[in-house]
């Protein structure tokens, strides 16, 4: 390729990857905003480590398992890119590592508020170094699912469904938060501490998703990079609308949390077919994605799966929908291979994640103590409050006693407060 | 055009549009930060719906009315892009839809804290589908104002003045917030709940504005895309400086809110002439824009126009200035057509917005009850607090009573608290 | 150069500059989040003015002193770009002005909470107009350090070390915050008011840093722009990991503040060699940078240098490391010139900044009164609270008295609260 075309493609791919990288900030804000203020710092730490440990792992072996020069039976790659140091593939690595980090970061929200930080750290290398890269080899690295005709343009299945399923495995191992269910097993609402942070996070994710979907063209010359941008816009919009009206019908109010998660559902839904489906179809995919997400959140909460941010529904449930939708609304995929691929990725991601989390649980221990959970992970795991100057609802009785001369002390929010 | 040039132009236009899209996050944060914590979730919902409903409307008919293949008398376009599905115009649609959403979102801040969410939803399709697209046809679609010689490179008038004027119409219909004026009609300051969110919002808007202004070249090959970036930088900087010193002279302090709104004023002011005026002139335009904004905010507050975020002044008043300034500081425009164009856009945007808001008011009702307004729209309209774990000033008496054994309950901030 | 290549390079440089501009938001959030809520508005004002005053100053004379057409003895430039108005150099100016603003903004965090706003305003033009441009002439404008073989690809030394050293000078003149040290001179921890804001700020800085490092190629055609993106990613990741484990070893907990500052340390460390070092070396540079930063923060705090956000350590100490590391890990630099260059820049930046701050201190006065410091700069300097609706820890006694019928009033947080 001539030097100018190469430069155009590199500019596009690097800019797209930078946008995807920024999605990490979006995930951190959504997860922190949708959960308690006493765990905000811990959420942040997990998000920074997802990317940091993830990048180093992907440099050491993840990239090689996905895109090394030879394929071992279509199952995993192997070759010269361990301890990655090939400048000619730098843009490729950069675009792939931010995807790997996205898959990893989906999990931290689902298990917010109750997992030991040190144990969480043990899991991160598995997803960015092993579970995710091998699936990308199957689909994008010329592996067995690619041979079979499985099609997933930007990763509804490869990234989001995989992350959502791993999150489900993690939640099943670690169990619900203390106070999430009453003595009769009825779920209690535990609202997040900042809708503003949650909303900003969703806007950042939407913004970064243009890099995710349109950047998956991997080049600009000879590609129509604006088509995925349009379907991404319309599906996100429709996802918000669909989720809002369904939630409105069910709860009687246009709920903020469901609506903004609807944006993410629309985005996840269209990701597989973002360059394939018509613009009208992308609206339909978004609407259904938003509605599905609301149903999935309500269902999972009822059956005892405590996912504070809705990550399993947004990425897992709607990820499946995305993989199916591209077969329904375009000629680039057909239903059979899509279902086989979805089943294979689900089985792989669930089984391996379950085994790893279970192994961590049986050795290092996965869950913090009830006291630490009640105190909040920020102070018990990291030694600092996220918002030390502000007064919280749960503190008021203490503070009044202190004001009246009794012994009072700074206490963290009670679980479920 | 050759394939490589096409790719360069597409990369530029798509990246610019993505930056403009992110301005929605900026608007949401500015509007939420500058108003009460008890309405933050509602503001967020309105901003998400501005873009979501706007995108679907613009797909269905807004784009066709602006840029369809034939022009009906220079007044509106018509043609084959209803239910838009033309991949070859995808980048064009994408760049235009984010502009339409910008025009829409200007209004939500001005009427913060007192409008029914369901009624607000009724207005959104009008601005993104009808009011705004028809004006873009006049100016950018080869319509009658373009014929007349009206010049507005990136939309000081077409987008910002239009949005600001629509906001004025909305405020006149809905009236001021409860508690904004005392019994003698004297305005009371109601500070916003988070300067940090407001400031981040302004930075995001500044960031996105490079897409707005420099992206309005619509292409990179053969264009100087850096000139608008420089004038945008200097006008924003000068706007902050101008607003700060004028506010300092008037109030005795360098006020944060005025200063950061000064950035926006500088940006709005330079938008029409961003590719035309000299770098020195862009500083002057920004300085005057910032000063004008401060004067306009103070004036409007005194005459009973309650605009909590200053949107009418920032976008409306300074939008007029931008349309005029390009004639004063460049040869690309002359004063006559600019004044005719400004008058026409103002008349159109004000009349239609007033009629639509009045019609909604007389049918569905535009305003929430006094009780709902006092409680806050987050809980009354959406069923959730934005910050449920934090203690607010107005709650303290209740909480102390509760601590002392009396009946106390979680109450929302009183109006004007 | 042909028109298409030119366009590709312009798109790349403008997009990169826009990313760097957004770093201003990151600095504002890091500095606000890491300090008290009673000074958040003041921090924001300083950040907006760093960029605003900086841009106008750089337009008037800063750019000419750095990149004017003739060099006066290799010490400073001179020529026709005073009152800059050359469209053909617009992208160059734009990329340089955002670097100048970065250097300026490093200082505001280090002196947070105790400096008169009007006096701070006096310093800003010196750094963006004089101190920084002259150093850039030395290194990037073909000046004496370039002649000597000093190498600093994207500014570990030219931007960050310079900013960090200027911050040290400022802190030495202004002294520590009231309450930072007890009567025995032992430092007290004063945690920041929002880890979420701090973390978002770091993510934004990381995001913008891709423009800073990869954009320093200054062109895309014939360059490998992805190599700096990869080293930037790996060094940031390793910086977080290095800082976290070192802090964990020292304090017993994986501290959030140290970890996220570790990202910045990794970034500062790799900036000089971002296009030169191997990918593996970038990890090592980041790890060491993160560890160095933790040590430097602890050391400076002990010796009485009160830098609330760690700016001197992150930018100054690790800036030196970056300048040295490029000599250790690549052939593009050698140790002798690097050490001479570092010493020259340190001497210049420290001496001039110290003189300017001292002169301001002796004339206008640099420091607010103890009362103003205790009240907080937001209310004393700017007349508004950043978060007026929220209740703060220090207010509770007052509010309880008020609730009990006594005279109570809204008071700002006490110093060190």
C-alpha cells in the first residue's frame, strides 16, 4: 500500500483505539455512579487495574494467543508476538488491547461491593490473557468459528456477551450483597450514589463506541466508516427510548437508570451488525435491545442474581441479541452459525470464569467479611473514603450524638443504606 | 474524487461529528451542575432524550426537510431521504444529526426544574424534525437565506441563536421557578449544586466545539482545518477573560459561573466567522461575547426571565453577536443580509416554539405542580434521587428531629433552597 | 508536499492537539478531586485561566519566542510571528499552545488552597509567554540544547519537568497549607474531596496523552504514529501497577490516590522516549516512574514541601527520570546531554519562577489570610460555594445548634478538616 493510504488508515485506527480506551472512564463512572459511595474508590481501582494489568498481560501473551502467526487447530494462535515488540503491528496491537480491556472491565460492576481487591486482581490476567484472546482467535483470527461462518463485526458476542457471561459466573460464585434480599428472598432496591456520574459514564461510553464500531473497519481507505457511525447513533438512541418506555410501563415512571442503561443496550445490540444492517433495522435492534435489557434486569434480580449495575443484562443478554440480530437483519450472517458461535462463546467464557473464580474463592477467598462489606470497601480495602468531607445519610444519628456531647465517630454507610 | 482523498475527508468528518456528539455530555453537566441536585436526574433524562428522540426524528424526516434533493421555493427541502437509508450520505447525515441535537439541547437548561417530562418529550421532535431543519435548509441547503448572501459558517445563528430563541419562548410560556423572585419581584440567586460538574461540562463543550467549528469545513483535502481551531481557541479564551473581568467589575468577585459561561459565549460568538476572521479579531469577538453574555444574564434576570443556566444569553444573545461579528470582521459576510437572516431565524424559531409550547401547555400541561417542583423533579417525575446517600442542607432539621426520636423522613430540598 | 498528504498530516495534528487541549479538564478534575471541596471552584478558575490567559499570551509573543524565524544565539527565537496571524502555521501554533497550557496548569494544583487568585493571574503570562517558550526554543526550536544533542521527543523535560520545578518554586515561596503540619512539624493527611473526580481526571489525562505523545510525530505520512501509542499505554499501565505495589508495601493498603497518580507518573516517564524505546522498556520505565513518584511524594511531604496533588513528584521528579530513561533505553539520546539539559531546564524554570513568585509575594502578596484559607477560597475569593446544597462534616455542629433553636449559620470547612 502507498505511504499516504497507510497513513490515513493508521490515523483512523489510532484515533478509534484512543476513543475505545476512553470507554474505561465510562465504565468506571457507570459502575461507581450506580453503586454505593462507600465503594466508589474500590470500583475505580478495579477499573484502573483491568486496563493496567490487562495491557501488560496482553503484551506478554494475550495478543500472541489471538493473532500470532500460526493457528493451532483453529483454537488458539501461536507465534512470534509473545512479549510483543513489533513496531509494524503497533496499531493493530493498540486497537486490540483496548478491546481486551473492555471485555475485562464489564465484570467489575456486576460484583461491586463485596469482593476482595487482591482476589479480583488474580482474575484479571485470565480474561485479558486467556479467555478473551482465544475467543478472538476463533472469530477474528481465522479460527474455527470464522471457518464456520460466525459473523460478529465489532464484538456483540466476542466482547460484550463474553464479558457479561463471565460477570454472571462471577456473581454466581460470590453471591448477592448483604441486604440485597430480605428474609423472604425479596429483592430490595439499592440505588446508586450518583446518577450524574452514571449518566456521564454512559455518554463517555457512547462517545467511545464510535471508535469501537466504526473503528472495526480497521482501515479507512476503501471502507465506509460512516455507516457504522450512523447505525451506532440510531441503535443507541432507540435503546434509550425502548428501555424508557418499557420501564415506564412497568414501574409507572420514566426511570433514569433504565433509560441510560438502554443506551448501552442499544449499542451492544448493534455492535455485531453495525456495518451490515440498514439504518431502519438499527433502530429496531436498539429498541428491542433496550426492552430486553429491562426484562433481563428484572428477571435476574428476582432469581437472586445481584448485579448492581445491570452488566449481565446489558452485555450478556443483549450481547446474545446482537449476535442473533445480525443474522435476522442482514445477509452477512446466518442463524445457524450465529447460534453455534453464541453457545460456544457462552460455554467457554462461563466455564473458565466459573472455574477461576471458584478456585480463587477456595484458596485466597473471594469475598470480604460482612463487617468490611458494611463498612465499605473504600475504607476496609484501600484505607480512604471517596468523599471524606461530605455527610452521608447513615452518619446523621452519630453526628447528632456527637453534637450533643456523646461519643460519636465517623462511620461508613451501613450495607443497603 | 480519488479513494484516498475521500477516506481522508471521511475520517475528518466522522471524527469531527463524534466530537460534536460528545457535546451532549457537556450540556448535560453544565445544566445539571448549574441547577439544583433535586433535578439533576431530570436534566439528564432531557438531555438523553434530546439526542435520542432527535436522532430518530432526524432520520425519519428532519434530514430530508433540510437536505433533500429538491428545494420547495427555497423554504424547505424534499426528496428521497425520508426514512434515511443512503450509505453514500452517511457521513453527511451523521455530521448534521449531531448539530440538530445541539440545537435541541440548548432549551432544556433554560426551563430546568419546572417542566413535566412527558410534555417536554412532545416538543423535542418539533425542533429536531421541523424548526431546525428548515432553517438549515435556508442557510446551508441552498435556500432563500443562502441566496440572499447570509453567511454562517458553523452556526452561531443557525444552531445557537435558534436554540437560544426557542429557549426564550419556552421560558416565557412556562414562567420562572417558584422562589426565584420575592414578593417585590426581586430576583434571588439560586446557585447550582456542583461547580465541578458545570466546569467539566464547559471543558467538554470546548473540546467538542473543535469538531463543531473545524469540522464545518466538511472536508480536509484542500481545506485549512487548523484556522477554525485557532480562532475557536482564542475566542473561547477571550470569552472567559472578558466575562470574568466584567463580572468582577460588577459583582466585586471573579465569579466562577460567569467565567466558565464566558468560554461558551466566546465559542458561540466566533462560530459564524470561525474560518473567516483574523486571529486577532477572534480574540475581540470572544471578549465582547463574554461581556455581552454577562450583561444579558443580568438583564434577563431583572426583567423576569428565569433561565437557570444562562442558555438564552449564551446561545441567543451571543448568537446574534456572532452573526453580526462575521460581517464586521471579515469579507465573507455583509451586515444587511446578516441582519435580515438573524431577524428571520429569530422570528421563525420564536414563533414556532412559542406556539408549540403554548399548545402543549393548553393541552397536556407544561408545568409540574408546586408540590412536585418543591420536592424536585427527580423524585416526582422519575421516582429516584440523583444522590440518595448524601445529606442536603434542607434535610438537616428533619434528620435532627428523627435523631431526637420524632417522626422524620427523607425530604427533598425546598424550592429555592 | 501534495495536497492529500498535507491533509492527512493536518487531520492528525489537529486531532492530536484537540486531545491535548482536553487534558486541561483532566488537570482541573485531578486537582479539584485531590483537594478540599471548599477550594474546588478556585481550582477550576485557575485551570480555566491557565489556558485562557495562556492562549492569548502565546498568541501575542510566546509562539514567536519559541518558533520565530530567527534564533538569537540559540537562546530564544524572534521574528514575524508576534501577534500571530499566519494561517499557514495554524496547526503548528494550535499544537504548541496546548503544550504551553499544559506546562502552566501543572502549578495550580501544587499551591492549591492558599494563593490569592489575582496574584496567581499575574504569574500565568510568565510561564506560557516566557519561561516555557524559551525552553522549547532550546530543545524543539533548534536552540542550544538541540545543538548539544539533548533529546526529548514529547516533553518529559520540556513540559513536565519544567512545570514540576516551577511548582516547587511556587510552593517554597508560598509555604504549606494551614494545618498540614502539626506543632512538631509532622505532616497530617488531608484527603481530597472526591476520588471519583480525581480518577476521571486521570482517565482524561491518559486519553489526552495519546495526542501529546503520538501527536508529537507532528505528521502522519511516513511516521509510525502507533508506536508512541503503544509505549504510552504500557508505561501508564506499568506506572499504576508500580505505584500501587510500592504504596501497598509502604502503607499496607493499595491506595487509590497513589495508584492513579502512578498512571500519570508512567506517562510522564515515557514521554521523552515514547517513539524511541522498545515496548518492554516502556513497561520498565513506567514501573520505575510509578515507584519513584511514591517515594518522592513521601519524601517531599516529610521535608515540609506541601504539594496537595503530588504535582512536583509526578511531573518534576518523574520528568527527570523520563529525560534520563530515554538515554538508558534507546540510542536516540545519550546520558551526558540529557543531564546537562535537565540541569539547564531545572535551573532556568526554578530561578525564574522563584523570582516571579517572590516578586508577586513582595508586592501584591501571594497568600490569602488565615481566615480566608480556613473559610475556603471559593467563598472568600469567588463568592460562591462549589456544592452549596450538600452538608459537610465540619458543618454538622452548627446545623444541629440551628436545629435546636440556637443561632447557627452556614460555615465553610475548617482548614485541614
